[in-house]
């Protein structure tokens, strides 16, 4: 009989390594596919390929979707200044969707009978992978050995060792997910609500102590230069900002939020580039957008980030939100200036031809040029009319 083809979403970690070997042992033709959204180094990808064949895979492929991830998600998260709970830049959760889409696309291309991933039954990733596969690859079986058999780490390690794969999968105090849009940190002190992460839990530490200015230029809301150097490749611009910010260990924090399945979750993270880019972009928008542009953009951007986190990227409203966010950026042009220091930064100001602060009608707190004193008093009196009416009828409710 012809063997069934299964595509394994392969990260190189314990769960997906076990999945590759077990399915190969069970008689499947295993196609190990590593969907890279910017979190893997060239060395890691090379090791993944070598290990996939050692584990019994018939084929291995790296699916590089970093640029697609930027064009279809990161760009809009910057436009929207998306920060979940005003804290977390929706790092790994948004990446998972594009990894799942790439895997589903590949599975259909090779005519796979099944797709497998290594998620457990207690987290968000199982939902992100399963929902995407159900929509993008209907009719293809979904296999999740770790979840379905409630496997422990030790059981998986023992199986791999027994079949000749001796890689070190020792249980670490912390687990990390590294991506282009930040690194998440789980475990350790984060399991106790009253504790924070110690210095050694972070991957990036202060190596630069003197203050410096960071200038990020945006053209229609997208990064176009960093400290005066133009960047056509937006991924390279993000990586440059990460390099600068990481030298100050900027971007550390912990987020507490609600998981898709309903329990609370706590995650630490370090995300220098996202925090610097979003705050620089937000600063420039304060100067270049109208009051109501900012207000309504914030409303839809909040939903955009929530839908990304909740595995609703494929919801048809998402392109509609993206269209509004894109339209809002037509005058978001100029350079935002930040002052960096160890473990933090502050906003300085902007340089922009679209700066609405440069109005000829007046300078805030100084002098009006577009109206007279009498017109100002009339405006104020008319504006107070609804309140004067209400409290004239209900004087007992005066505060």
C-alpha cells in the first residue's frame, strides 16, 4: 500500500521532534516543514534540516514567510500601534497564524493526507493551528500526538532516546519563543503571581550605557529610514532597531491576559524593536492625525490586535480594518526622535512637513490668530449651553 503523506509543522523542539519520529515509525511519509517568520537563524535552520532526516523524515523544507508576515500583519500592527492590554506587542501569537497558513499551503501543494503539529491541549497554539488548517486545508486530517495522548516531556524524550535520537531536550527553567517581533518567556517565577523575572531570565542584557538618540523615519506609516539610513527592506529596518534597542535591554515586561480557552496566562517578553517602533509611530501620529482619526483608529486597531491573538486573522472583517488603518497613514510622514538609555527610553519630538502643530491659526497657550477674543467667548458660551440647560432644570444635581 502507498504510504500516507503527513506534513509536520517542525520547529526542532521536543514535541515536533517526537511527532516526526513517531509518525515515521508508524509508517507515514513524513514531510517536515519549518515555517520561518523571522525567528530562526541560518544555523538553527541548518540543524533543523539535519535533525529532521535523523528523525526519519522523507523530506524537509524551510518555508520563509518573513516578508509575507510583514506585509500581511506586522505593517498593520505598526499602523494600529497594536499593544495587547496596552503592554504586549502580540508577538508570537501573530506569527503562529502565518506559520499555520504556510504549512497548510504546503500540505495542499504536495497532496498531503494529514498535517501534524506539536501543541498541547492547554494553550493557545492548538487553536491557532487547528483553526487555520480547518479553513485553509479542509478535508486534510489533523494529527496532534502530544495533545491527544497527553504525553509528558519525559515520555517523549524516552521514546526518542530508545530509537537512537540523543539530542538534549533537558527541561529548562524557562522556555523561549524568539521571533522578529519579540521574544516570549514562559515558566520560572512567572508561575507565581507576585514574582517577576530575574535578570538571568532575559536573553539580552545592557551592553551600552551612554544615552543616545534614535531617529525613525516613516513614510505613509511605514519605516523608511533609521538614524538617517534608508531601508527598502522593512525587515532589515526592524532588525536594525532591535539591535540598537537590545543593547540597552529595552522592551522588557510581563503581560497577564486571558487565553482563548478562557484561563489566565502570564508571559514575560523582551521586544525592543516593537516597543520603540510603536511608540515612535504613535508619537508621529499625535502630530499628524486629527483628533477623530486617532480616536477611531485606536478603536479598530484594538480589535485588530484582539482578533490576531484570538486566531481570527481569517475573519472577513480583517481586510476591512486593514483598509481603514492604511487610509489613516496617508499623512503619517516624518521622523520621530527617541532618547534611549539602559532599560528605557523617552520621546523627544518629531520633524514632519505634515506636523499639524505648525498651524498658522495659533500657538497653544500663547496667541490666537484665527479668531478674536469675542469669538472665543461666544464659542465657549454656546458650547456650555447643554450643561446650562440641564443644571438649570436640575439644580439639585450640581456637583
